[in-house]
C-alpha cells in the first residue's frame, strides 16, 4: 500500500444513543494505539514522519484537520512537497490509513477534540523511525480552520 486510503464506516442512532463503526477496517496489522486529546485549537502537531511505520487515524470526538506529505528525502526533504489535507470528524465514522513513507500534521478544529491513532509498529520499533520537521513547512496552518 503506498496511497492514503479512507475506510468509511457508519453511525447508527436510535433512542438508546449512537454506535460509530468502521466494520471494513482490518486490524490484523495493528500493534498499538494511543489517544490524542487536543484542547487547544491553535496547537499544531506537525510534522512527524516514519519511513517504515503505518498509521491509522480516527476522530473519537470533535474534528481535526490532518495533513500528510510523502517524504522525498528523510535527511533533507524538499520545501515544495504538496500535502494532502483531510478532515476527520466524529460526525462521520472514517479511518484514514496512512502508509509508511509519510509525515503527518494535525490540528484540532474544535476544543476538546480526541483523536485515536493506531500503529503497525511496537513503540520500541517506532522509536528508531521517528523524523521531525518544522510545523511551518509545507502548509500554512492558520488557513486550516475547518469546522466539520
């Protein structure tokens, strides 16, 4: 897999409440997960890349703007790389599947938003595959004010 994919799920609602699902998401590759609770909509978590790690993103609460860029050179990536930008929201049950070779950046669109992230690598494996770049590279986050 070398393309970003979206697994669409659904939300079922009745008098008891709602159930969000992504039944088409295959979790056989998952080794760990973590949850990002983002209170501040001005905080930017960018850019963090992995040569060998796959990530999967799901909005549990609120909304996020998430951007991904395919890295051309890990030591010195081009300033002109073009990011792909997505919105994940708790109003749509979707999982973004990010293959290895990308850097990601996230910004909460609503206060108190929660993002669940799955990985195909154990933390010990991921520690040696962590690349960080300046948050202002590739995108103007101030223009990323999506309300979904």
